C-alpha cells in the first residue's frame, strides 16, 4: 500500500483549526490530535454536495450511521454489532459524560489509568464523580492494565472503569485476555466499564484489536463502547460519535439517555461518519496507516540520532508518540523548553497525569519532512544545552 502524502505545510498553514492557529507561524505544531492529510475522497464528496445544496440543518433520526458503523466494525475488526444498539451524539467525551451520569451518582469513584488522555480527568469531575487513579504498569514488555490495582479499587467501592482502548498516549492495544479479565473483575463488583475506542481504526496491520464489548460475554454485559471516525479521518470539528452496547440491560440505559444527546450530533458530522465508514474509504485508511507505520519507525530513528537518552516505544496504534525525556535532566517541563527554544509545540506530559513528568506527547500524523525538521530542532536544543552545562 502506497503511504498517504501529507499536504504541503504552506497549504496547512491556511487551515483555521486550533493546530494551525494556536501558535505563531514559526512553530511546528505537533501537539493536538489533528493530522495533516487531505480528507478521504468520499468525505469530501459528501460534504461538498451537502454545502452546495444548503443541506446544513438538523440531523435526521436515521442518518445512516447504524448501518455504516456495523459494516465498518465487521470489515475492520471482525466485530458483529447489532445496529439497534448503536446510538450517536456530538463527540466521544460528551458520550462519556452522559454515560457516567447514567451509571454513577455524584461522589462515586471512577477508575482511570494514567498516563491517559487529559479530558478523562475533566469528564469524570464534570459528572460529580471522584477520580481513583490506577496507573498503567510498565516493564520490558510494554504497558498494560494493572488488573490487581483495578480490582482493589472496585472492591473498595469504585463504580466504573474509564478505559482507553487503544490507549492514548502510549498507543497500547490491550490484549483480549486482559480485557476479558477486566470484565470479570467489573462483574464481580457490579461495576461498569466505559471503553473509549476512538483510536481503534488506527491499529496497525498485524496487531490484533479487540473491542471491549467483543472480549467476552461478560464484557458485553458490563460494558459500553464510545467511538468515532473523527480521529482516523480528521473530522473532529464536524461532531459525530457513536455509543455502542451489546446487552439488553446496557442498551436500555443508553435508550434512557435524553433524546437531546442525540440531537447534538452535527449533520455534516453524520454525513462524514457515513462516508468514513463506507468501504470506499478503506483504501484511504490503509494508505494512512502505511504512512503512520513509516513515521512511527522514522521517529525512533530520528530520536536515536538527535535526542540521545529519549525513551520511546513504537506504538501499535494511532499517530501519537509518548516520549520519556527524563534522561535529559531538564528540570523545567520539557514541552515548555521545546516550544520556547526549538519552536516546536508538543503536549505537556503531566497533563496526562503525574506519571507524565519529564514526558512529552508528539503527533507524528504529518509528513516525514515536518517530523524530521521538528526532531532536528529539538536535537539542536539538546546539543546547545549540553554544551552550556558541559
């Protein structure tokens, strides 16, 4: 598969999204999870047709999302989804908030597994829940869920596990076995698992992705999945996400969520989702994955050459890299130094939890040339600081 080419940076700088408007023009933006590629042709066609005919009103009761997602899940993951158990809303984090409101009461504890996507902290607090942190475990084999730690939290009264599958920022794809074990633990304590699976379409070929609801019959009974085409197909601004269940009890909970939650879906977002999930977009997605595969390995080579001491484990999914820079000995937050001295914007490690101290997150969903320039700039700062301290 031919890797997808990114758009020229001169063209990208004409975009009005936060990636290209937050910082000055001399900054290379490798922070927020937006990518630098043209849309899949099917999405462009759908949106252009809609705008030309002024089709920008409210989202209809049946915009075609159910059938499109069911087909995509079967093709890409081998997952059989009941179309009657697919609902939609504005975005994944809104779906998480509404599910937490439905399955918890104010003051209940929600388990999160840092380092993790920063809005996980905010959404739990928004519902009046309290956060119980059970960090991922890390060893020579990579990152994994701390299942004994999660069990201790649930046995102590925590009510819900907010799962990131695949995990952001590490790019970890949780194994079927660990997900099934998590489900058994949740069932043992009458708890719930809400699985954010927005990065699932970005799992690399050869890596087995297991949707949480497909991990076991128990997982189907205790879990909810929230997902969207927006991360893989770069349509976050259009606002459409899916809530999926696999059991009548959990489906009833979702049906009881106010209808207004579904009305928040953007019509253009629904159109883009249907086009993204259509088989005609599979070739574009495969080409994107080929580019990300090359970039994730290129990043490892660039760091080894220009940022000795950086610790980076090649992710199995996504376009986000979790990089440990503690060996550099920078007492100040590395992201602040990199922005000020290298003019490269990356994500601040501690925003993902205390475990992110000394870390940064880099978005490699860009051209190889931009990625190379960014790491070379960071390497120049490393060398300059080393010469001063030496």
